[in-house]
C-alpha cells in the first residue's frame, strides 16, 4: 500500500476524533479579545496528540497557540496558519441551533466559526497528528500557528508571530476557507484612509456667511465616482477589478447649522500591478486639483501605520501550491483551480513580512455562510481537508519524497 493511501485510510479511521476536536472548539466562545480559553484548548490538544505546544502572549490574556511536529531529520519547515477568534454570532433567535452548540445535523456541523475558520485551523493540528500516528519520517518540521486577533487585523496574531521569529521556515499554508474549490494565490491589497473637509460654521438661515463642509465632501465624492470607473479597468485574471468604497461619513452638529467639518473613510482595494503609493497619490491629486479650483475647498488626508494591507501575489509553481494541488487531485479526483480573493487573509501580511509563499486553501463556503446566522460546514469537507493537509506535509517534507 502506498504512503498516500495509508494517510487517506488513517484519516477515515480517525473521522470521529477529527469531528470531535473541531466540534469541541466550535463550542468555545472565542470572539476577538476573548481567545484565552480556546488557545489553552489548542495547546492541550496538541500535547495530547504528541506535539510540542506553547502559548505565546503578545499582551496579557491575548495568547496565540504555537505547536511543532519535529521531523526525524533536518530539512525545511512547513507552517500552518489559522485563526482562533471569531466574530459575534448576532441574535441567537436567528439561529436554528445555538451558535456555540456544535450541533451536527444531516452531515452538517453548525456553529459560529465552523467556516471562519475553526475547521481549517484545527486541520493543521489534525494533519500533524495523522502523520505522527503513522510514523512517517520527515525531513524538517511542521509548525502550527493558531492565532488570536485576526478579525481585528492580526496585530497580536500572525503579524506578531511573523515579526518575532515564530514563522521562520520555508513555506506557509493558510487554512482560511476556500470551500476546497480553489487554492488562492492572489489577494487584493487594501488602502484605508480618512479625509477631513473643513468649512465655516454659521447659522443655517445665513448660508452665504458660512462654508458647508458636507457640500465640499459631496463634490469630492462625485470625483470618487469618476475614479471608480477608471479603477474598473484595472483587472487581474483571478480577481474582480480594483475598487474604492466610501464606508462612513460624519458631518455637522445640528440641522439648522452650516457644518464646519465633515469626515469620510475610504476603503480602496488594489490589484497586483498597483501600488499603495500610487493609490494614495491619486487621491491626493484630486484633493489638490479641487483646492486649486475652489479657494474655499480645504481638506486633509490622514493615514496611519495600519492604513495599508499588502497585496498577495505568489507564483503558481510555489512548492506549497504544487503540493496542495497534487494532494487535492488525489483526494477529489480532479484538478484544483487557482483562485484569488477580493478581500484579504493573514496570508497577505505573512508573505509581506517573511517573504514566504503562503497560499490559501481550506474547508467551508465563506461566501454563503461566513459570519451569517446558521453558519455550518459539511463534516466530509473537514475530513477531506485533513487528508489534503496531511498529504501536503508528506509531499513537502516526507523523507521518501525528498531524498
């Protein structure tokens, strides 16, 4: 019997334990900023599976769970990445089952985080357990990074681990949901900026004595609509076009006053080939042009260290991409298409900080079920994801594959 078939058979043999583990972490409420209990649960389970494990706390009570499966021989290092935190479940009356029940019905596991992304995060740990049970010799180590804070930008999660030496290695697999339908190798980048428009406050009955800051903001937003049309010409074969979105607008103090200030927040999504510097300058140029034409137009753009999220664009022939596609074809009997994500994952920051290729592949239909009520995932998809992850470990680090 081939090693690949042994791995597949072992995963099927361990189906009940695989589902039990995922079900148990779904039953732990772990809304962002409250990840302590689930991090301890991951460390405990890693150790019970015979893996090394530790808590890494960037701040008190905000831990990450980091594990390691050591290979028998020196070699390369594969890192699995997934987040433990979740978004709030919303009104419980909208759920068929309580959001932390971990209920299984008709082959589906229900609960907040089943898709985004506890099933995927558990998958790396379970894959290491499978490899260890089978005694498959590895050249190199597998590192597990189960992180906090992802829903708030992962400053304390993946970014902290990447910047502080916990992601030293050769390649990474991010286990965010792709519904096992694609392996995502590109993500759009993000530019977040705030623009303040300044006017002159006066009584609303005498507008000619004031300057309406909201009016100035509206004039600018008209120009944003023009820019949006231009952005739709900037494309990538695996993504929708570049975009810009006005997410918030705040202005004025009372309905009978001319507003002296208006503030908007913009969210700009970049495709490969664009740069954050150019995107910022495009907005600045519009502001400068409007100020040159209108002496009453005064505006200021604000950026901070979190304004720019990098673009992910890794080669289709990167080793983890090749390994996952090979494993997926063996498990599912069909080619795994390359894909892209219009939003983002921690893969963007990980690749930007470490330089390591970090494709995204995981169980769960994030488009239909992520963050909504009745979030759920097919049990079989969880099992199949573990097969693909375990096979990928074998293809990337297995001694007999890397002689």
